[in-house]
């Protein structure tokens, strides 16, 4: 399948002087001006005058097979559906488990990742959950070497009342296993750490880096904008050459801790580098606890907040589009060592998002396949459309009977 996109402003994420883009199969074949299809080829031509093409978004923290459970069985969140991701511009997703590794399993996570890939996305997973001893094979090193989709350990909880309270020696062994497994498997082998509001913060990371040979880039701590204290520790981590991951959609946080403002802050302090990523924590539960650790509220995370917060950073805080985009495109591709991802470049996967002048998502291509057109999904998961139609038919039947 050949597809030619013409007359668009291309961000690679850097702004390009080229305005045409050729897709052949699943990859970008050429970028330039006045491109045309060969005379012997039948293909589609899209004229996107006045619109912008950017790399497909990478969301490196999504509970694809559901999360939650902190308020009992009926608080488990459902599996995510394909169109939820594509409408949010997400073309590459990394799945993870959370608090619940009893009714959720690594096997379930892996199968869901494979299902989403069959439906058109690119998917990976972390091995583990809030506790580290949740793997597919006998140990984490084997998962990384022998299972293609496993790219690291996560999300391992520290400084949180829901964590397994791993001791420093446990985290050292985990980091060592992840590093060596990553080396043998040709993976990033990152340790994706969930940070709670506990007083220790990222102190265990600092100790491991100072007292062992594990490099600082082996860690990818997330929720670093959860508290002012964590954010300040995150700034120091960046200064030392480490990674930090910010969580989008935290609307109940003070404005200074929400992603748009934090990206602005990092930019002002000259710390908004290629080690800063943003993820949605999508499809996970959003429990709210009081000062006594008692659950007082529960919600569910949306993957749509990923682009919403990046867009706000551009429109409200005047970050340049290319700088803001990196946090969900080229940066996670670098940190997680994802081949052919995060950039618009010949030979890279044709993961593309088209934005209108108001930076609203209009079209989405994933590996060369048009998934969203004119802001409407045109490709659905195997059952999601049928389930929706069945529900609507049921509502109509109930209305008639009523």
C-alpha cells in the first residue's frame, strides 16, 4: 500500500522544510517536496493543506488489561479498547500491572499487548507489578532475554503504603537483573518505579547509584510530579543525568504540579532534556486517600490526557511544539530504546498524528494504517464496535418495551 501525504507542515519532531511524505507499507519511505506516486503504483493521496504532521505518540505507562482493585473486586478497571488509544494519538503503548497482581497476571498483560498489536498498534510490557516477584518465566532476566515484548521491570512501587516495601538489597538485585537481562536481550532494561507520597521518595535510587555500579539511567521513576518534594528530587535526578517520568491528567493536583506547568518549569531551568517523559497512567484506577490512608474516592485514568496536557503546555505556557512533543515521542523512544519509533524519518515506522491549527487530533496512522480519520476512529478492536452496537440495541429495546 502506497500513500502520499502532501502540503502539510511536518514536525519530526523538529520542524521540517519538507511538506510531502510518502508511506510504503508500514514505513515512511521518503520526506520531501513535490513528491508523487510512481506511474505504475496505485495508492492514496491525502492533501493536508494547513495541517501539521507529528510523530505518533508513545505512552509508556498504560494499564492495558485493566487495573484498580483497591476498593474491592468491583473497583477493577476494564481492559482498554483499541480506539481509545488511537483517538488519543497513541500508536505505541507500554502495558503494565499495578497494585493487583492477583486477579491480573503477566500472562493476561502479554496477551492483551499481543491483541493490540494484531489490531494495528505497537506494544511492549514491563515485567512485574507493585511487587517485583511477578514474572512470566522463572525470573526477570529470563523475561527480558526470551520474551520479545518485555523491555523492563515495572511498575515497581516504592515510597507507597501499597508497595511490597522492598528493602535496598531487593532493589539492588532487581536493578542488576534488569540491567543484565536488558543487555542480553538487546532491550533498555529500565526499572520503571512507581513513586508514592512516602517520605523516602527516590532515596533508594540515589543510594543504589552511589553504592553500586548500576548507572543512573537504569531507572525510570514515574509520578515524579505527585508532590513538591518528589518534583524537587526529580530536578536533582535530571541534573545528575537520570530520567524522570511525569504523569498527565492530575487535575486535582496544584497547578504547579500539573504536567503543563512542570514542563514550563523544566524549560525555564534548562532541564527539559531528552530524559524527560510524560505518560498517562491511562486505564488505571485513581484512588484518593485521606491523611490516615483510608480510601475516600476512586476514578479511572484516561489516555486522552496525554496529548491534552502537552497541547496545554504549548498553548498556555508557550512551549514550542517541537520541544513539548519530544516528551511523548523521541524521548520515550530514546529512554526505552524503541527501534524505528519516536521520529518521522525514512525507514522508521509510519506512526503519524495529524493536527489542525488548534492542535486537535484529526488523523492517526499506526504502522502505515489509517486508524482515525477526521477525528473519528475507522478501525476498531474485534469486539468493541459489536459490544457498543449491542448495548445501543439493548437500550432501544428497553425503551420500546418501556
